[in-house]
C-alpha cells in the first residue's frame, strides 16, 4: 500500500464520519433537544433573580488588574 492509497482511505473515512455527524445533527429525533438547547439563554431562572456576582463595590479596581500604583 503506497502513501496515495493510505491518504485516499483516510479521506474516505473522514468523509464518512462527517456525513454521520451531519445526519445525527439534522435527524428528527434530535430536533427537540437542539431546540431546547437553543432557547437556554432565554430561560428565566427564578433562583438567581436579583443576584449580581459580577463586581463587588468594596473591591478596588486597581487590585483586580494587578496595578500596584496607589
């Protein structure tokens, strides 16, 4: 088996894997799961309402960046 045959077989296997993934992603059985996952950013979570953990007003911004100039 020469290198050209090996590359051809490898290309064929990768093409088959790609087509399998495409068939899996667009199958009708997976549609409900993908639609549910697509709407997750818009879900309203009740337990985190009014909770903002992004920044604390007590923390100096210079310390967050590592600046030592005070």
